[in-house]
């Protein structure tokens, strides 16, 4: 097993001679496996290793047990140990993100800070082949493209390394058993509370039993194919944009020539331009890329407002990305406000959560029983989180009783909602679908039927 990991490290150039490596050590089987493998490879590959454990404050005494185990493991073998703590439940509510997303963001933040303070060269993570398969499945159901289907990469940003990405979970557990290496288990991995756990404990076993017994290996191989094709498309994108982009402190100008290219390449170019301008992948969704392309095909003077206060404009055939200075974006709360405007994402919980939109307060929660009288009741389906926001240009939905999508503007005109009130109305979005528009307009695709198993409750009250 050590030979297999060593060959992967050398093939992907993950660790160089003299590197100081920081291992993320949870105490679970994957990170303990990687701990022992790296410990035995340090002399051979001429690197040093330290470990860091992050307590997420989710599992109480069990989390403290994991931290103590990790510290004792490092002490036993003389490996420098660091620990950190983050109140993930509180941060999750504050940021409007899921527990999973918040925990991941905090781990990366802590690792990055420690790397800068202590001079580490690489941050080592224990993702394995099963993690890769689970990631690809999750991204597939979110509607990702080639870039998402390539899954987790062995090396990211020349910092984050994953040396056991080609090792299956069964191999890891067998290695630990044969060598009598102890580890701890996270009890939340066995519950259906998190999306990844459902994929791990239900979806993959179902596929393995009914369709493909080698589904984990198959998905891993597909990820490698997607990575190769994505790399080619990225090269084509950079070549297409060469000499066509001009950047300044608060504005990016892009030649309209790129919009005459193949549709697939145009979308890649716009995606990259938008990511570079915002500095992240957040809110870089296909619907916004389509909006930008639409603006460029609609004639000069057209523009579209995008999340985060970004404005895309067609100025005589040139695409200009700029920021709406009237908008103030708070990264901590994920809120975007201009007067009473708001944009915030929530993970749906059993207990009510409220969002103050200025004129309105929106309260949401879920239940397996439909016993509450409230503003609206929807079919929960597979919704895990929603975004509560105000109307955006081009918004469409399928109102209850209709077969096709209609513009929100047209729906509100038919409802005789005054123009000056339309921009303040709550809009509830799941993924890229609008599932509810106030006042009391439910999407046909999310109506309650006799087959409904879970219910999403929405309460909208007008603030006085």
C-alpha cells in the first residue's frame, strides 16, 4: 500500500524534497491511514510532516474524544500536532450555508492560516476514491458541466494535495485492520442528515447492487476523462480570450468577437471572465452565463444585474463587467441589500428560520406532516436549501396550474401588483428554479399531491 501511494505521489508530483507537509487529521479511518502511510514515507521522500485537528463543535463529547485521540496519535510517533476549534452550527446560520459547506470553508481557512504562520509548503487531505465517486454523483445531480464532473483533483493551487485519491475505502479499512491501527468514527457519517451521507449510504450501494458493481472505480475513471477534456477546453478558452480582455481596478472589458465562437466555447469564456472578475465560483451559475450571452445578442445599451452587485452591459458590442456601487455586499451574512433587497441562502431545518427583508419577514421550515396553516405549503421533494431574494431581470417560473414558464414581471402585472412594490416581493429559489413568488404563487412542479412525503412551509408577513 505504501508503494502504491508513493507511486501516485511521484506521478502527480504532490510532494517535493524538503517540503513541510500539514496533514488534516480528523482521527477517522481515512486520515489515520494517510497518517501512517506518510509517516513511513517521510525519510524515503525527504519531507517532514505535522498534523492539525479541527473541532467543529457539532458532536459534543464525541468531538472532544476525536481531538484527544488525534493528539495522542501524533504524540506516540513524535509528529508535531496543532488543534483548532470552530463553532460550525453558529457560523452556518450566520452565513446562510449548510453545515457541510461551513465546516469545509472553516477547515480550509484554518489550514491556510496555519500554513502561512508556520511556513508549511503543502496541505495534505485524506480524500479517497470513494470520496471522488460521491463528489461526482453530487455534482451530477446539481447539473454541473465538464469542470464539475472531473471531481476532486490530486493537486489544487499547488498547495492542497490528496495522495490517496486512487485508494478505495475498502483497501483503507483492510490496511488498518491488518496492522491493528486504531481510529475513531464520526457518528454523523451514518445518518441521512447530510447530502454526502445519503449518496454514500444509499445511492452508491443501490447503484452497486442494481447497475454496476464497480461504480466507484467507474466514476473515478470518468473523472479522469473529464479532467483531460476540461484541460483541453481550458486551453482553448485561454487562447480565445488572448488579447480580448482589458482589466482595470473596477471594470473588465471584453471584445464582442468572442460571442461569435462556438456556443460551448462562448460559455466557457464567459464563465472564466465572470470568475476572474468576482474572484470566486460563487454565483457563477449557467443561468447568469446565459443572461450575459443574451445581453450581448440583444444590442447595445442592454444590461443585466447579477448577484454580488455585478452588472454586465453591452456597450456598442463590448461586454463590460462592473459593480453597482449602490449595492453593499456583506460576505459574512451573504446579504446583498439596496434599500430592502436581500439575497440569502438557508439550509432547510425542522425548526423555523426567519429572514428580515425590510418590508417582509419570510419564515421557512420543513416537516413530514402537513398540519400547519401558513402562507404556503410546498412539496419538499429533494430540496436541501433555498435562496430567499428579490426579483431579478429575466426571472421566470411555472405558476400553479400552468404548463410553461412565464416571466415574473408578467405574472405580477396580471396580479395587478403595483410597479413600485414588485422589487420588494420575496422570491424563493431552489437551485436555479423559482418555487414560490409572493403573493402566494406556488410553482406547478412543487405543488402538494397525494405522493408528497415531506412539506416545505413558508410564512410571509408584512412588517409594520
